């Protein structure tokens, strides 16, 4: 998969993509990530990419021209262009699965007061990573790249993400490692029993208990 990230702050990404599983996925050729500076596409003599709001109001708005030119330069028939915006649909694990099947994603990061509304016309979808407002789309882009990259075949084992939270509308079961007792807290006996059927039953029960406690909304789905 190829991912292009369109941003005004390209340097924010280097460290994040140069660690751990994403770094390995890049090295293995599972994902090819390109960071594109939107400013490189401005035709403004002063390199401007934003301007004041028509009708009045605080802040600066990202202008159409550099973003249209940038997307048109990069987009192919296999591309899905995603605008990152708090007013988009809320990103969920199911979307990560769907997007991990795409050939080419273009993630458009906003900043300041956001985008000129007409930029939506060149995007295929608008995504928000949650009901809060960040200063820019760079962290949302990192969230989306991370969540998709780990789902690409051969990046982590299938078993790892099949057991993850949200896979079947339930939260993951609790896990423990050595030692058996830490500061008086014991690993549940059933996990030491070696009885796989009982362990499975226990985990299933815990998944429902945790989901009921923390995310009852998932059970309604
Ligand atoms: C300060 S925000 C603009 C907020 C905009 N005025 C609004 O209220 O919808 C600047 C940029 O950060 C990004 N951003 C902020 N919060 C986000 C979120 N929850 N999900 C996705 N992108 C977000 C978007 O790219 C947005 O254009």
C-alpha cells in the first residue's frame, strides 16, 4: 500500500514512522509512506497557503489552489483521498480494516481554522479521530497510518489483531505475564490451569464484562 500525507509540517512525521512496527512494515515494503509539503504547491508569490475567513471570524483558512494542485498531482485512479477534520465521520476499527484493503491513500492534514469548504469536492471522505479538536491533522494522520499498517498482511500475526478490541464489537480480555503474584495481586487461577476450554470461557466472559462496564454502546451495535 502507498500512503501520501499532505501537510504543512512534514517534519512531525519522521520520528513516529521510524520506530517499531511501522518502521518494520516500511522496511519490509508492506507500506510506502510519502510526506508531501502542501506549501510546495502554492502559486502565491509570498508562499501563502492560507487566508482570512470570508464573512469574518477568527483564524486562517487553508486555500483551495495549493491543495487542489497537490492532490491532482498525486492522485491516480486507485487513490482514496481522505480529509482529516473534526467534522468528519468518526474513525473506527472497521474503517481501518476497510482502508487497509485500498491500494493508495492520500491523507490531507488541515491546520489553523481548517479548510476552504470547496476542498471537500476533491476528497472521497472526511474522517475525524474523535470528538475533540486538535491543532492540526498530523496526529490524526499518524493514528490512521498506524492503525492501518498493523493490519496489512505480514506486518503482525493475524491472531494478534483478531483478538484485539473492537474486532467483534467487544473489548479485549485482560492479559497477564510473570510473575504469578505481584504486590499481592494474583494471576487468575484459570489462566494457570492449562484447561484451554475453561480459559476460552473465562476470556469470553471477561470481554463481555469489560465491554458492559466501559463501552456498553458497543453491545447495542
Ligand atoms: C483547529 S482544527 C480546525 C477545527 C475546525 N475549525 C472545526 O471546528 O471543525 C485544524 C485542523 O486539525 C485537524 N483536526 C483537528 N481535530 C481533528 C480531529 N478530531 N480529527 C481529525 N482531524 C482533526 C483538521 O485537519 C483541522 O483542519
